[in-house]
């Protein structure tokens, strides 16, 4: 049985970004979960207690994060202007 990223699965996304996506074990709350590399980095940057809470934070950040397809966003990324992580932005808006 092929294992999948637990956050991709919770989001209903396809985690097969390659023929053999590498999964990383990350402590999320009281248990270890298997996540793809992108979601593992996001989880390490987030202070959450469960995969459900991680999914909620991820969906919130995705809803407020500007699209990479937006020319203004792409230009600021190329310049490296004002880089603040998505998690930092999300935590500021919650506080």
C-alpha cells in the first residue's frame, strides 16, 4: 500500500509530485505524521496540536496569501522585498 502525505490527504490534494514522493515524519501534537517535503516545512513552522489544526492553518494561510501568479507578488519575490513567512503573517493577524 502506497503511503501519502497526511495533510495532502486531509486537503483532498494529490501528493504524488513525482513517481516516489519522499515522506518525512514530523511530530504534530502528540503523534508523528508523514508529510511531503513542502507540508513538513510548513508543519515545522506552525505550532499546532493536530493534523486537523494544521489543515485549518494551511487553509487560512492559503486564503490570505497572494497568488504567485499575480505580477506584483512575483516581482516582490524576485526582489526579495519584505519577506515574511506565511505563518508569521497568519500569527500576526490572529493576535
